[in-house]
């Protein structure tokens, strides 16, 4: 049984803690959060601490789940691995590329497993989208976005995230990872732009951004993300991959809203368009919801530890996708393209 310490009990941290609670491969030995969280009944009997370093030293877990704000990810992950624990860390892996590389290097040096929270990698419908797109052949055009018309508690979470991380970095790493899985080519240049649409966020932050990424094989990608009560709820979820031979698109059902967390991973129907052959709609009925995906993600962590899986490509992809999104953030702030 894998003894796990969960640090950070926001939306994702709670979902991961519930996954550990229900999976017999894990035993939760402690929870860490800066404040006193509102815990569901299943988690209320676990010991709660407010000091990560103290809990890590005292409990000596086999695995640490890090779901805190991104500026603490690198230091928390390195401390966990140096203390002998494996690490699951939510995306983004770190706040800068140097820290991300530092975390990966620590995993290699210590022999500890490092899994980054790319939830779409465990989604069967997204796995099918990637396979169908690759079968069409490149070069590719990627058109991906995720805008969230957030208000109330969700807007408060977004404002807290934007103390350190822009939307195009926080969410963009998922979708750049998908682009990279489809093309296999290295990204070579990033061009970004953004706008601050609210006086409620940090003065040097923007809550709407978009970027273009150019790949070595000629593929081009576009990603857009905006958070806040002012965002449009129209066309908030665009997921298209286009090639010379056709396209693969996610087609959402009517009435889905951008503040529905399950909608962020939902596919519903994949439309495969092949030049000269017409369209084929693939039903994704029965696809997993958000909690089921977190369950699958943690099952993968257990498998990686038990079977000593080689996670080199997984870690390299996490660093690469973060590098693209941070380059986009740099481009937004400087107004010039960034070469990779």
C-alpha cells in the first residue's frame, strides 16, 4: 500500500484525495492546507496540518500529491523526492523552465517517480482524438481554446491563481501537450498577445490571452484562454485539428456552460472529416467525468510506482509544454515573438 500525503485541498486537491480514499492501493496518511478547508465526509477523519515541511518530515510518505498554487510546486516536489517520496504534481510543473528542469533532474537523481497532472492523457476520448489526428498525417493546424465565464467562488479561485500564473500558462500546458503528442515535432517559435480585462486582478497580470506556436514540421497551433465574469460563453470550447487530409473536431452538445468543470474534458462526439470521403461522427457516450478521470490518473501513479515505469518521455513533455506556454507569456509581456 502506498502511503500518501496530499498538499493543497482546492478543487483538484480534493478530487485527488477522494481518488486516493477510494483506491485500495493508497493510504492517506495526512492532508496539508494553509487554511481549514471544507472537506467532504469521506476526508474529514484524516489528520490535517498547515505546515508542509513538518508534515513531510513527520509522516515520511511514499508519495506526495502536490496540488498547491504553482509557485510552490517545484520546491515542494524537490523536498518530497529528497525525503524519499514519489511525487504527483498538478500542472503546471513549475513557474519557470529552470525550476521545471530542476524537478525533473531531481527525479532522475533520486530515482523517484514524477507524474505531472495532465488529466487529458488518461481520457479515452482524447486518446482517440490524438490517434485519429495522427492517422490523417501532418502538417497540422491546431485550433484549441478554453474560456471560462467565472463568477463567485470560481472567480475568486481564478484571481488567486492569477497572483502568479496567467490563464494561457495554467490551462495552456494541457493543450500544448496534446499538440506535441499529435505532431511529435519540436516547437520552434511562439507569438502571444493578451489583455487585462479587470481591475480585480494583479496589476501586472492579464486574464485573457492567446498565442500561436510554430513547429519544426510546419505545423501551427493556436490556443486561447480567458477567465472572469466578462468572458463570453459562446464558442468557449473550440477543439479542432486540421491536416491536408481532413480534420478531427470535438462537437459539444447544446447547453453546455463554460463554468461546468466536466465540460472542460468532455468530448461528447468526435467528428472525423476525411477529404473526398465525407464526415464520420464517433459517439463518445459513457466517457468519464472529472472525478473518474482523477481516479484514472491516480491509478496510473500506482502503476508507475508498482511496475517501475520509465517516465522519461512524460517528464520531458511536461517541461516542453511548459516552456511553450511560458514563452507565450513572455511574448504577451514583451510584444515580440520568442524563439525556442
